[in-house]
């Protein structure tokens, strides 16, 4: 928990690179810590490390199956990596599980209506 708090402090100071180092240390001590995993993927995404963020997000979503927004974030990360078809698949998987999720519906419409 110490390194997560350090990372949170660095994020509050708008220093995501330092936060990333702290979150990585937290994960090195306990890779099954859901809070640390969540902070890690979000920080990686903020830093533009979309592939690494996607990997950590997938691990986090396996640890937290009730995380309804996982499919949305997976779709957004895949889209950032230029993988439109895979993004659409992730969104459709999410809609099968949460068909009334308006954010997933909006992202699906966006994916279907624009060129990426």
C-alpha cells in the first residue's frame, strides 16, 4: 500500500512518470493487488503506453470481472493502437455482457461510422 500511496501522491502532483515507477514497485511486491493494477494500467494509458496499458487492463479485468467499463477501456486502448477491428470486438463483447451500457453503445456507433 505504501507504493500505491506514493504513486497517488505523484499523480496528484501531475508527475505520472514518477507515479508509474511507484505503481510498478507496488506490483513487484504484490502482483495480485487490484488497486495497484488499476492505477498501473491507467497511468500507462495516460503516458501513451497503450500496449502495456492494455496488457495490465486485461489482467485487472480478470481479477475484477464485475468491472463493467473494462470493455470500454479495452476498445479505446485498441483504437489508440490502430486496431479498429479488435476494438469493435472488445466493445461487442462488453455489450453482450452489459447491453444497456450507453458508453459502449456510443463507442460502437463511433467505430462503425468513422474511418480509423
